[in-house]
């Protein structure tokens, strides 16, 4: 018979406590990014050209941000009116801006010489 050793459970308790103390927004953001990454992996399966990790990151962040701001009506309620006017209507504008900014910021991978 297997005896329960309390030292085996200490790591489980610590990890569950870590998840418990995290703010809901952090857990929600991580979940949205995870599902956006899964969506991009599905897109990668049906495309002819291989998608790089840079492109996966850009599309995942843009999809996650667009979905998050588009589905949460009060996400921009504390921001100034002109920002609410631009970004508060739907998630399309923030997703496009995030994709453009990330495309500029994230370095492109160097192509290998054949």
C-alpha cells in the first residue's frame, strides 16, 4: 500500500496557492494568450508558408488583445474620452495597432543563405 508522504503534497499546495493569489486579470490574460496561440497553431497547419515564432507572437498578441478589449465593455472606461473613442468601440483597432507596433519592435529573423 502507498503511504501519503506530506512532502509530496507540499509542491501541489504551493502551486495552488500561487494560482489562488494571482489577480483574475492575470489569469484571464494568460488564458486568452494561450487560446490565441492555439488558434495560430491551427492557422499554421493550413498555410502553405511556414510561420515563424515572431509571426506567431505578433498574431497571438493581436488576437488576444482584440478579443479581450472587444469582449470586455468596461476595459477602457477609466481611460480618457479620446482613447475610449478610438479603442473602445471594438477590438479591431487595438489589435491592428498592437500588430503594427510589434512588427516594428520584434526583430526579424535573418534568412539563411542557401
